[in-house]
């Protein structure tokens, strides 16, 4: 028992080799998380742009066989974002859990639910390919139903996307509050995250109910995600805040445990 306590106290010392190793690993995690934010923007953004170049054209179902490769490449990039987002949540978890395990779990769960909805939306988009081929084989006179079904699949992707984004924003608000409270990143940046995710959630919900506000309300959240990506790549998490989360008292608070206090007889 004494050896265990001595080891924990040694880890608390700012100059200890254990703490230095942990801080070094956290710097690596920070760079990876920052890079994943950027990669996620690129993969899903480019994929969505390619898909929209196909499905926003009037009568796209009839033209789809000629451009289905573009749709498939875009859908692949959107699916690739699944690995990126889950990786981001997994890398965040060991850092966040020392400051708030419930928040770490909420954020990871929100990311998992988000990617499920995003992937469901991509499945709707992929269903357009066989739909277009069936409509082409049936002929224009026999496939009057195809444009309506194609629009339904496209709209279903939009709804799935917005539900997924609203779920992510729920976890993102908790993440940003924790980052603000612990000062793992500058408070101004974390505060922007709180506001940005709230506005983005409102925009996603408004889109579900037919109000096209998401494009404007997502701007603060997008600025936050680009900002935190660059900050983590260049600066990383604040070392003092990371070290503070490694103390036994902080670990007990993060897990919800209460440290017993000895009462003199």
C-alpha cells in the first residue's frame, strides 16, 4: 500500500519522469486530435460537395447512371469520416476522463450516435444508384415514380445528417464546458465552442422542421472546430491543466468518488 501511495505522489510531482511521459503522450494525442478535426472537414466536406454536384441537378435520377462514379466517390469519402470521428472521440477520452469521466462518456457516445446517423444518410444516397438503373431499364414512361423516390432518399439523407449533427452538438456542448472549466485550452476558444455548438444544434433542428437556417448558424461552430484543431496541432493541451487532472484528488472528482476524511477521535 505504501509503495502504491508513493507511486501516486511521485506522479503528482511536476518534474517526475512519469508526469513528463504522460504530458508527452498528451501532446501527441493533441496533435492527432487536431489533425483528425482537419481531416474530418476535408473528407466529409469534399464528399458532400461531390454528392451535391449530382443530386442537386434537376431530374438527377435520369442522369445518375452517367455520373454515378462521382456519387460513389463522394459517398465513400463521407463514410471515411466515420473512422475519423470515432478516432477523435477515442483519443479525447483518456484526456477528458481525468477531468470528468461522465463528460468523456457523453462526448464519445454522442460521436458514435452521430456517425451512425451520418452513415445511415449515406446508405440512402447509395440506394439512388440501383434506383436510377431500374428506372433506366424501365424507360421514362414506366418510371414516373423514380424522381419522387429519388427526392425522398435525398431528403432522408438530409434529415439523418441533421439528426446526427444535433446529437454531436449535444456532446460538443458538454465537451466545451469541460474544456472551459479545466482550461485545457484557452477559455475564449472553449467559450466559442459552447456558443457554436448550441447554435449549430439549433440550426440542425430548424432544418429538420423545414427552416433553412443551418448554413448561417453553423459558422461559429465551424470556426471553433478549425480553431481548436490549429491550437491542438500547434500548442496542444495546457500542460498545467493536464498535470492537474493527474492528481489523485482530481481523478476521484472526475469519477464521482468522494475521498474519505479522517475524523480525529
